[in-house]
C-alpha cells in the first residue's frame, strides 16, 4: 500500500538545563564512534533542515567531494537569500578549487582514509538539553549527516 504513511515518535519531557558535562561529551563521542555510514560514503539519504532551509546531502565517496559540493550549494543558497555578493563569488572559486583540495585531499590519499560518521549537523546549546525522566543529555533538531568526525557543521 504505497499511499500509507506512519509517523512514530517518542515524547521526551526535556528540562531547561544544559547537558551534563560529565556525560554529554561521552555521548557525542559514542555517536561518532558507533554511527557509521551505511554505505561507507559521506552525506545522507534524505534532506535535513538547517532552520527552515532543506539541505539535499546526497552521497559522495570522499570527504573532499562531499564538502565541496555541499559548500557550493550553501553558497548558492546564501546568494539566493541575500542577493549577489561579488566578493564572495570571487573568493568561492579559488577556495573550492585550490584551498579545499590542498587541505582535504591529503586526508584520504597515501593510504589514509576517513570513516564517515554520523554527526549532529546543528549542535548548539539551543538544540541540547536534559531528559527530565532519565536525567540523560538529549540532542534534537539534528540535521544529521555522515561526515568527517571533526566536521564543524555548516551554519
């Protein structure tokens, strides 16, 4: 039955407290350690939302390819939303064509590799709290994707 859809969720009674600094970093480290890409690639199957902006991640076989493609798309969205910025346009080309390859390509050449791991794509104090029942840290509004484990999400 292709026209039947379900939405399943679990309610968490979250507090206004920031995550506990004793358990929260370990929880994020475990997310990075255990959240491995299902196909060994960088990206995500579905669009995720950064605020109200959908990001179509798609899949890339290298971190460099994913970062370049996604950054190019984010720059396009910025120009669309804010209007053309000639200085940004002039800087984007050399950055994406020269700087990014020089910095990222060595991470995946010469026998080196990066394991794509699940990251929270919009982690800030407004998207993290404590679960009132379990008293464990909880993160939400994830905008997740599989990335370099030290990726600072796009903002």
